[in-house]
C-alpha cells in the first residue's frame, strides 16, 4: 500500500502511470501477503507462514523509495529513514529466508537423519550472513556517512559479505536439490501431493524469471535484466504463484487436483507449441504457393487459421492421452477401466458377473473405504 504513493512522490511510477503501477505491485505482493497471513493464522506453529511474511518485509518493503524521499528530497529529516536504509540494504536476508523456506517445507522442520547436522550448519551460516547484511547500513547511520544513489540504495559495497552470501546460498540450494529426488520417491499420499505443489510453483517461478530476466530482453535487443515494464511484471506474476502453491499445499485444499493441473498445463503447452509451428509453417508455405495472387497474404493467414482450428481438438486429445499416462496416471487408469467395463457391459448377460464387475470398477476408480451394491427385487413396490 505504501509503494504506490511513494513511487508517485519520488517520481518513480512506471510508464503506465500510478494505476498500472498499483496493479503490478498488487499482483506481485498481495498473494504473498495473503498466503502468509492465512498460514500464520491457521498454522501458527508452522514457521512457513511467518517466513513468507518476513520475505515480504525484506523483499517488498518500499525502503528504496523512502530513502530517496528522505535523504535525497528532504535531507534526512523524515522519521524512520535510518531504519529504511538498514532494512533495504539487507538483500542477503531476503535470499536466506527463501532458502530456509525451501528447507523446512512442508512441516516446518529441518531434515532429519544424516542430513540434520548439515541443514543446521547451513541454517546457522545463512542467518549469520543475513545478519551481516545489516552491518553496512548500520555503520553508515552511526557514523553519519549516508550516501544514497538515485535508486535509493546505500552507495556502499558489501565486499566479501556478498561473495560469502552467494557461496552459502548456492551450497544450500545444491544440497536441497540433491535431497529432492529421494525425498519425493519416498513420499506417499498427502506429502507427495504437497511436494508436487511446491515443485510446480517453483518451476513456474524459475521459467518466469528466466523469461523476464534473460530470454525476452535478449529477444527484444535489450540487455539481460532490462526491457519494458511488462517484462518485469511477468517475473512478478511468476514469483506470486509460488507462495500460492505453498499455501494450497499446507492448507491441503484440493491437493489431488494437482495431477490434473500438471497434465492440463503440459498438454495445452505442447499443443500450443505444435500449433504455433504449424501455423507459421503453413503461412510461409501458402504465401510461397499463392504468391502470384493479389491477396496472397490474407489467403495464407485465413487458410492457416482454418488448418489450426481443424487440428486443435484431435491433437489435444492425442497429446492429453500421452501426458495423462505419465503425469495423471490415476485418471488414465480410471478411463481404461471404464472403457473395459463398457465393452463388457455390451456382451455380458449374467447379472452376478456384472455386479462383481461394477463393484471392482468403483473400487479401482473411486477408491472408497467401502462399497456395496443394492438391487431392487423384481416386482417389489417402490
């Protein structure tokens, strides 16, 4: 809420103006804040909700805008200016908190067994590095040597602290990644679904960041990390999805829909890529074929559009079946069982055999705790 008016006061609103600035900030920050509050209220003993709120504090607080407003526009006369400098300069703590969040997901405890000592050592090292990130701002405030650049950052380098931070974080992430394959293979039931939600949100987050920071800027001819405002908003949307997935996983709301979401996302993504290639190829081919005609371009676009529309449904069904076999196996097996029962229903005439087949089908597809079948006796009153 404070970011938008501070952007206006410091003349740092995006090219779309305060409204677009407000929407972009809300889309990125509100999901993180809402999920953090929900988890802190409903799972107060689990530290993940509090970690999300701490990540929001260190990563989304408008400290740089306030530092510009105070030290560059009001000569350091506003209240809380020193606090904004100290907190805003502690970017290591932001990264350390994200690492801790990954390590303690989903039950809020560090890994046990032989990895216990390693995880504790990494946790202590990370917290020390995060606390060390407070030193430059604190020293600048105490010695009254505050220099704030145009972006609102403290004009001082962290030196070896920055290098130590990156080494510790990379080591933590590598060890965490090494644990995920055996951890996922050993998991069952709700725990496996929780991990799927985490991995799905993390995958979308990583893809969005790669697109926003590297791929799209380079494709547009800009340098990595630059580009139009909508590019950074794309990375923000991807970052907002990760806490949403974490909140769903911990609150256990419709966890078993994750298999369907994964399969649908993959299926429609593959179909989109294939149809895009077909569309471009068809346009180029038809333009070359219809070059002598007057409206060759319009005819090529129309023909390619009709081709893509005709291919969509059969291609989607084919791709969806292939994806379901791997990522939504329960649905695929249930569909196979239904097809087999339908074939038997057309041929079988023995009622007892049909009853057994129906009960077997229900147990295999719905997995109830118990199932029974009641048939009304012939001639009985309703």
